[in-house]
C-alpha cells in the first residue's frame, strides 16, 4: 500500500492537526483525533495510508513466538509494498507497554514507510530520531514489551485510543496530535482543512484591523 498521489502530501504540509479535525467535523460526527502523543522528532509530519498490526496479551501457548512476532506481522502488513504508509500499532488496552523499538522499527526505513503511530509506547527515541521516518506514541519506554503483549494480526481494522483506523485510512500527525481520515475522503478533508486555514487567517486579520462587523463568536476556534 503506497501513498497514491504526491499532491496529497503537498496539501498535508500546508495544514495542521487542528485544521484536519475541523474539516473532519464538517463531514462526520465521530471522533477522529488522538491527543497526548509525543515524538522523538516532533518537527516531522506523519502522513500516509495506514497499515496495521494489532497486539494481544502474550501467551506462548496460545500465541507461539515463531508465528506471532513483529517480523512476520510486519511482513504481512507491508505485503503490498508499504512505501509511504504509516504503521499503526494498536495496544488493545496496554498503553504503557512498548510496542517496538529502534531495532524492530528499522524495517520501516528499509521499506520506506512514512512512519509509525501507536497508542502505547516505543523504545529508543535517540535511535528512532536517526531514521528518516516520523514516530508518534504515548511516550518512551525502557522495558521490553514482549512479556506483556504480542503482535497478533495484521491489516485488520483497529482502535487506537478510541479512534477507529481501517487499513488504507490516512493518518495525519504533528506536534499537536493526530487525526485519522477515511481514505475515500482524504482529498476532500485536506482541501477542507486548507479552507479552515484561510478562513481563520481572514478572521484574525479582520479582528486585528478592528473590523466590528466580524462575528468573532462564530469564526474563532
């Protein structure tokens, strides 16, 4: 799965997460945003279609490590190529466990993924910052997470911190937070976010110019 149109990234680089969320709010009622994320490189934009790995509580009998491990599940997740995709790791109720670290996630660089998003923790921030992709998570971990959770299945719909992510949905994340966009509406939402940016700039200018006709209560975010 790859980023289908270079124009989408150009559009994404002109907006922020709040703009995306506002644009989504004009189309949907459901929550699409994730908060309280951190990154080893918060200046990097994370944007691309999702490939997913869902985790499950570890049990060597039910989930033997020779089958249920990060390498095998990652290969399944990027079986269509992976270039430009965002790897979404769903902790399924284990937000303080480490989903992966620098060694495992080096696969993203080899396959040219845009980056990784998880509602749990990642290890090795210093190492992750040396790769070219973006990483957003709940925080940094120092303890290996394999004694808590195990990669269970790939490229199925997942829920991360209460937000649904289907394979192919677009993930947008920056230093403010993250948002998930249905893949069929990504262009509409990005153009909508650009309109939000333009409308807000016009409102701010009018307020600074002392335009008494501006309806600040309706325009301000």
